[in-house]
């Protein structure tokens, strides 16, 4: 069976449940790919992929010592990854829930955003450091330590009073949900990405630390340098003006606060449009896995016409013709093994050592048929091969 024959048989046997199967796996792969691209674990997974490729190569080449060593290494690496990146894994599973649930943070009013933007640059000019947190769709309570609950409306006088050095918690982060000041004096987890932090201090490390672990947006004002920066999606970026800051916050709110007003299907379609490249890759991966584990793994039977090769012909003779030149043999095996089997691995070998004694007809037995070990001979009609030989 050639490749086109296998594809044709797959299409003929395609069922609705097979399409559903591919769609479910595509969705899971889609979420996983997007998560990997936006999480800290992507570099580690790259190393795991390299080791897995080495393991596959060692298995293919039958390198037993290398295979044994890599098996133990992969098992240990998997355990270490679960321990080290447990926050990222938890975020992944939370993301699966949030993809289905219409969860969104309340959207603050335009006046709040304008007032906050002007305040940030006013504080930067006065060299007053601060850190504001806008929660996204993901829960962040487990990352917030200490602080004081308030629940007051966001206003410049209130914020300035909280940032007074004589007030408790003035060094901590201020959490804003919608137009409400939910909490202040909060301590956040610190980032260790020193390349990004550069000359930034503890506030920048706290802002980036939360942005690495959640989809929250943090606005940080540097006390030493008078620079306003934004931490979001694991990146720390300075902003030059209140307008630029407003643009970043608006972009964040489009992703975290708008979905509550959208129909569920429309919000999912918009999400799919933003990540269509990952969707194409996920569909290709799911389809390939389905072919390998579904139709490609199904056991099938097919016949092949195998050429006859004469060996050990005595000196002084040459083969003029072989009748028949090919032998039909029926094999059983997985469909993908039929497709991937090289044609030169199928051959019928006939020993012509008795030609000099006048023998011209030879019986062909299954033991004389060479074929890939993944396939099994299940049918072969009794056949004799007749040689036409000529003296040299």
C-alpha cells in the first residue's frame, strides 16, 4: 500500500468522532503553545525537547547505554520541572478554566486613567516612588502578602495621602480594581531577571515578579531615576508620557476587562484571531498525532509485488530471465509501517547454487522473503520460479 492509498483509506474511514478527537487535542495543544510562549518555562522545555530528541535518536540506533542514562535523566528532569515551575503549571490549569469562564476585572473609568497617568509622572518628577497593580483575569491573591484593605474610590488626594512617608504601608504596592483602591501596602514576589531589571530597585523587581507569575499589569515609579515603567507579560518597559502610559493600560484592559460585555463566542473568536499562528501549529500537531495513533496505528493487510533476486549463481553462467520476475506476498501490519517501509527492503532471494547441476526451477518459501520486521507475512501462494540461464 502506497502513501496515497493509505491517505485514501483514512479519508474513507473518517468519522465524526475522529474530527471531534482532533479538535479537542488541537484545543489543548493551542492552549499549551500559547502558555509556553508567555511563561518562564519555555527555555526549560526547549532543553527537554533536545534531550527527548537525543533519546529518540538513541532508541532508533539501539544505543542501549545512552537510552538507559537518558531515561533516568528525563524522569529526574520531569520531577524537577514540576517542583521548580509549579506556579507556571498552576497558572496553566487556571488558564484552562478562565478560557471557559467569562471572568474579567472591572474596567476603571476614563477619568481614573487620566488622573492616574498624570499622578505617576508628577510623582516621578518629585522623585516619589510607588507601585500600582491592576489585576487581570487570573487570580493574584496568593501572590499578595500583607497590606491593608481599603475599598475607597481612586482619587489623587487619596493616593497622595497613602504615599506619604508617615503612613503605614507607603512602601508597598497599591492594588486598584476598576475604580476602587482595593488594597495598599502590599508586598509582591520579587523577580530574579536581573538583565531586565538593570538599574531598577526593589519596586521594579516586585512589579516584574508579579508580571511573570500572572497577567496583572504593574505601573512602577522610580524614586531614584524619576522614570515611569510598566511590567506586563513578564516584560519591564519604560514609558515616556502620560499618553503612552494610557495606551498601555488601555491595551491591557482590552484583554482583561472587555470580555464581560462581549458574547462568549465572539470573545473566543477574538482570542483565536490573536493567536491564529499557534492555532495552525496546534492543528498540525494534533493531526499528525491522530495519523500516528489513529489510522496510522490501525492494523491492515496489503499485498506487495516483490522482485526476485538470484544469488550464488555458479561461475560460467548468467541469468537471461526469471519467470515470474516478481512474487505477490500479503503482509499484515500498521498502516504507517507500510507507508514508511523503503521499497528496497522487500526482496525475494533465491539460491541458484544448483544451476550447474541442471536445476532450473526453484520453490519460493516465506523464509526467503526479506521484509521490514514490523510487517508479518500472512499470505503467499505456493510458487516456483523458473530460471533461464546461459553459459558465458
